[in-house]
DNA sequence: CTTCACAGGGAATAATTATTCCCCCACTGA
DNA sequence: TCAGTGGGGGAATAATTATTCCCTGTGAAG
C-alpha cells in the first residue's frame, strides 16, 4: 500500500499476524467476506464508515498477502467477488477471538476511552 | 497517548478489541507481562526493537484501558511491576490466537511481504 | 445524448502513531 | 563529586496509514 522505510521485526508470531491483520478495516473486511459479503459494492455499503477507496486498498493488500482471492466474472455488467483463501480462513479464529473479546468488554471499553464515541 | 480528532466506530466487537490491542508493541507487552516479564527495564530489554519510551507510552495506555495495573513498591531502589488485570487476562486468548496464526504462517508471510525482513 | 451502476486508481492532504533526543528525580557505590 | 541504576516525561520529528477529491472506462436504461 505504501512503501515502508523501516524494516520490521517479524520474529514473534504476534507481529507476523499483526502485520497482516492491522489496518483499520481489514478484520472487518475479512469478517464480512466470511459472512458472504463478497462484492466490493456490498462491502462499501456494509462498512459505510470507511471510504470506498480505503476498502479497495485494503482489499488489494489482503489479496497480496494471500488472505483473499479475487474472482472476476467475465460477463457484463462487471462483477467481482472476493473469497477467503485457505490461509485467510485460518485467520477466522483470530477474528472471532477479537470479536468475542470486544463484545464482552464493550461496556468497559466505552467507559475508559477518552471520547471516541460515535 | 495522542489526541484523537476523528470519532471512532465502536459498533462491532472487532473494532473495540482493535482499539485496545492496536499499537505496535501492545500485544507483545501483554504477552511479556503474562510470561512474567513484569518490570519496565525487563520489558525494555526483552522487546529491544522498541525504544524504551515507546514501551512506556504503551504501558500507560494499557493501564488506562484497564488491561494492566501497575504496582509500585515503596522501597528503594525503585521497583515497579505490572500485572494483567482480570480484563487483561481476558485478552490472552486473542493474543494466543494471533501468535499461533503468526507462527503457523511465518513462511507464507515472509514470502509475500515486499521487503520487510530484519 | 445523458445518467446511472459497477470497479477502480493517482495525487494530495490529513490524521495517527512511532521514534529520537535530551531532560528530570532519588539513591548507591566509589 | 562523579558515574550508574531504575523509573519516567516533553517536545520535535519522522514514518505510517487513512481519507478526500476527482478521474478513467464499459455497458445499460431512459
């Protein structure tokens, strides 16, 4: 997406995973695709807090990392769908763990975040 | 840590969790504390790719979020230790899921990251 | 011919986050 | 007095990442 100037430390597994999953909307995108929201325009509508451009960029990154793959249907009107790869499906337990923790601790986090409500 | 200008979307659990866990070194810090690396200087040595200042800042944030708590021993020389709170312990499954995925997919990620080796 | 839906990208800019540099305090040991 | 250890912070700067704005192209519908 952007060009990195500083090398990263990919020693520990945590950093490897964070490298792939970090990105404001990536986990949401993976979750969405997994739930069957496969087309770009659907994702744009579903994650409407993010600008479409951002979703596109993060989709491209996820594709580069081999988390999702893109299927372009030849017909017209244009139709594109994204799917999780096998490796991408492997991230689902992580996503689920994140989601679960977040839901269980929503109250607490809401109390302690400075202002960031929406 | 910094002052946020744009409100966040904490609708879905994923975003809530990412808010608390995102930060280049936070998951490593949580993991370290959980493994018994409790003192700041120990953490500095253990996570030596990060500047001490950064660790300090992320520790403060984690404390604000109630993930860790800080115990200051009155004696001298100074001694400080951090512990996971109950809520902090709740993040361990997430951290473990991240670590596991990262370790299982190290090879793959190494192949696809542009250059970022270290 | 105009407008719409669909998929997408370049460039500039804004926001966020990490990092470096250099400082503080209290005590200990030489 | 001087250096070293242990915990820490302010300010500036650099790097990273998100967002906005506006543009491309094709075909279908009106």
